[in-house]
């Protein structure tokens, strides 16, 4: 039988173990998605808690509250009782803590007049109480404390740190000061020279062991951002940071192993590093893993796993979207620029911008509004600049333009570094614009009444103004109507109506509409649950994150002739799942000698990989490129059967004329498929119908095909004339004219066709008679034809 003392000890032991387990469970459960964090999520913009909350102004979708603790494992916000609450310890007797043991736990001083004695907190120095060690009263900056309450009386003191510790602390503080100075310079200017100066200071902080500085310098060296590109040194910095568990370094090493930059390519190692980076809260790592699980790249394909990663990143991206809609993502295909030089890339030429600025200065209201919107959102080669946007909108608003008034209201409602937030002023502009029937002003008034900005909350008025804006096709009105119907705010909850308005807003490309639709498809709210649809919508949202700005940076590098810098930027975006980046990487590698990062025997296999990934996302030209690579044996063995498969996919799924023409040629030659002249003609005809550009090459191919068919027909006929039969049986065109005789024949036919067209045009042209100088222009005779 247990004695009372043994029973008490046994009970304390059980409670202690329970509390330890509870603490461990709480630390795991409170961390994002049950994953422990290796890095403070607030230290970098790419590291955030996995449950980042949506801003209430943008969506009302209910979600579970997740801890926002900077270390990713603080106290959760769940109201459910924890194991510790259930166990309870208030009825258990507690033994008093021994005073001597408490003294041992206190910090003991080094040197001074009380070496080895514990600090006494609080203590009195020069009439002021201190609860921590201080540097006051010393010129060397070393921390000290008193070992008695009244230092002024007892003079008992000692250092709180050794000399080496003090030196390290001062060095760390110096590095932090350098880091803050560098960041202030980098973020405060757009001039390249000043940014380079900031990165040189950042380099000094990195050399002193500053973690954030090392992370930024490593990525700057990797991408060549205002520093000389050096992938080897970037890898060394990542490996040093790996010891400290930096998620950015883990993601960086994952990228290097994934693409084989400075290391041997290893998808297994890349997956490990990406996983640890994601566990530390790195959003880019989460996005990469989402894409890999979605496409089954290096991991088993899993829609649900992809949904988990993409949804997490989308939560963060959507929470950053303001009423102004955020910056515009400019996606430019390098291949399109080469093959269609006349097609606008979406970039505005400097001369055109200067022309619009000239018109704006002359008082052109439309030019003022256009430039205002351009600077408000950024994009098309123009950087975001709220000060310039405000100036242009203000000029147009003074001229009576309702759009300018409404956009001024939006700027005042949101606020920025250059324009303080002011609800009253915003309401004035919204009211002026709405009274004149402007949908942007009506939507702004609806937001004011919905959230009580400068006016009392009034759901009926909010609904009224949103409906007016939506009737005129304004996307914000449609989005907010969808939100009100989804949550039943001021109206009866109606998921079908919410779905209708979210779909309308998504057609205009509103990112929050995509996000809300993704949430509905992910949870099966108002629609049949579809993981695939939800992933595609969340992926669309994720690709609107701030990291998409690298797309324009890479494009600028390429246009400046710095292909290596562009390739690395595009490679990271390609890892994140950007289809345009994948096709651009493949295009650059496809151009012989442009990228120097990889050896010549590596370029085509790498290009083939990225064409394959781009084709999997529905890019037709990439699918045709895959067929070409297998047809000619670029980066792989010659494989006509596989080439036929790719051409057929492009033909059947995207009705591509080039793919149809290629299938016709392969049917004609019997390459990879059975030779069939009739099928060849059918595909040639389909190509001509699919695209007007294919009509001339199809005409030439059909002419050649007709000649070949005629020769074969004569060979197969049982001709009565014996000499003719012997002559035809001896004809071998490949031996007679060479293996490329068909190309020569097509060239001759093309020249003949061009000659005939030129001759006919010359026949129809007459010599124009000079007009009499004395006659008015309107009475001049037409030249005779």
C-alpha cells in the first residue's frame, strides 16, 4: 500500500508528464498546418504563417483562426480547451521553491566588485530603477548590473557578459545598423547606382554574419540583382545559412538542385530542401510544391496536396490585394515577339509615354486619366508611382472627369506612403462621381456604407450602390455583390447569386473573384466540389503575388543582352509553375549560344524539359516544339512516333494549322505512321482551312503531292506501251534528283507562282498621267488602269 508521500510524488510526476506532452502538442498544433517553423515568418516577406488571415474588407469567407505568432508556434486562438486545461493542477499541493535554487537561476556577473554573484532586479542606479542589465554609466557599451538593490550605496556590481560576448553583441548591433541603412537606401530609390551602393553596404553586413543580409546578398548574387552574378558564391552563402535553418536558404538550395546550377541536378534533394523551406513558412517553396504535386513532378500527382499548398499562398496574396487591385502582371512571350514582330508586346514605348505626357500637360483629360491609372497600378513598363497618379487624377478631376474623381476617392480610401488615408475626403469624391452616374464612384460609396467608412454602416445603401455599379459592368460592384450574397449581408444568403457575380467579376480578371470562386469549389459551397478547378483558380491567384515582378526584370535583362541573368530569373518562375516563364526558358536555351550558364550538350535537353512543362499547361506552340524536337532528335533520340503523338494532340485539342501541316507531311512520307497520300491531302486541306497563313505552303505542298501521285499512278497502271512501262519502272526520284528533291520542286513551283503573280500585276498597272498643276486637288483625274 502506497504511503501518502509516495502517492503525492506519483501524482506530481503524472501531472509533470501531462504538462510536458501538452506543451509539445500545443506547439505543434499552434504552428501553421501542424508544422513546426524554423524561421520567424515576419522576418521576410516570403515567410508568413500558413494561416494568414484574409483582410475583412476583401472577403467574408469564414476560416479557422490560426496563430499569428512570429515564431509560428505561439498560443493559438482556438477556444477549445487544451490538454492542460482538462488536466488542471490547482488542487495539487506545490512545494515551495528553495531560495538558493532561485538564486542559481539568476544571471551571475563577471568581474566588477561582485564577481560570481547574481544580479539583483530591480536595482537602483542614480535614482532610477533598472529591471535589466544596462550600459548606462559606461563608455565602452558593456552591459552591467548591480548585485544589491542600492548600487549608489553598496557599489556592488559586475558585467552581465564576458568581453568576447560584448564584442559579439556590438558587432551584431553594427551589422544590424548596416542592414537597416542598406534597406533604407534600396527601398528609397529607383536609381541603379544608389541601389548598387545599398547592396555594397548589405554585403558588409553579410560578411559580419547578419542573417537577413546574407539571405538578400545570396539571392542578389544568384540573380545578378545590382551585383555580379555568382551562383557558386550564392550556394556557399545558402549552405552557411542552412545551419541556422533559414527557409529562404533552404528554398534557394532546393532551386539550385532542381535546375542543376552550380551543383549536380537532383530532384530528390530539391524536394527535401523545398519541403523544409515550406515548413519554415516560405511562400515560394509552398508554391513550388503546389505546382509539383499538381503536375506530378518528382512526386506522386496529388490534387489535394497541391490544393493545400496553393490555398496557403493564395490566402496571403489575396490578403494583400487592396481596393486599387494591386499591380499588373505583365507576361511577355519571347517567342511571340520573334515570330510576330508586328504584334504589340504590351509594353509602352518611351516615346509613346512622352507623347501621352505631352497631351496631359496640354490639358487632355483622357490622357491624364490614362496616365493616372497607369501609375496607380503600374505595368506595361511603367513603375507604380502613387504621387504621379494623384497629380494626373487631380488635374482631370478639376476638369470635371468623373473617373478621376472616383479614383481619387479610392486613393484616399486606401491611403499610401504619399497620400494619408482620409475617409471624409474619399466620401466627397465618391459622392461627386456617383451623383454623375460613375460606376467607380457608386462602388466606392457602397464600400463606405458596407464598412462604415465616414458614414454609419447601412447594408441597404451598400447593396443599392453595388447593384448600380454592377449594372454598368463595374467589376468591384460585381465582386462586392457576390460577397454580400455569399455571407447574407443585407440580403438573404444565396450561393447561386454569389457564384453568378463572382463569375462575372472573374471574367474581368479580378483576383479576389478568382480567390472566392476557388474557395467555393474547394469546399463545395454552392457548387459541386472540384479539387481540379479549385487548384487552377488558386494557382491563378498565386501567380499574381509580388514575386511575379521578376517576370519583367527577366524580360528587361534579356532585352539588354544579359541572357544568363534572364535565364535564372525565368528558371525560378518556371519552378513556381509560370507557363510563360517555362516557354521563355526553353526559347532562350533553344537559341544557340545565348545562355552561357549551361554547356552546349545540356541546352537542348533542358529546353525539351521546359517545352514539355509548358505544353502540359496547354501552350500549343510548346506542344509543336515537342514534336519538332522528337522529329529532328534535339535533346533526345529521333522518334517519329512520339512526334506524331505531339502533333496530333496539338491538331485535335487546339486545331493548330502547323500541327496539321506536319501530320500531312508525315503521312506523305510515311514517317512514324503508315504512308497515305489521301490522308496527307486531307491534313493539308485542314491546315489551309485552320489558318490563312497556311494557304501558300499548303498550295505548294499539294502541287508537289499531285505530281508525286501522278507519277505513282503511272507506275501502278498496266500501260499497254511496253517502253513506257519499262521507263516508269526505272524512275527513282531520290536517286535521280537527290534526297531533297521535293524541297527543290516546291521552291521551283513557288518561284513560278511568284513570277506569274508579278507578271499579272504588271499587266494591270498603267503609267499614271501627271495631274495638271492648275487644277484643284478634288478635280484631278484618276490614273487610267
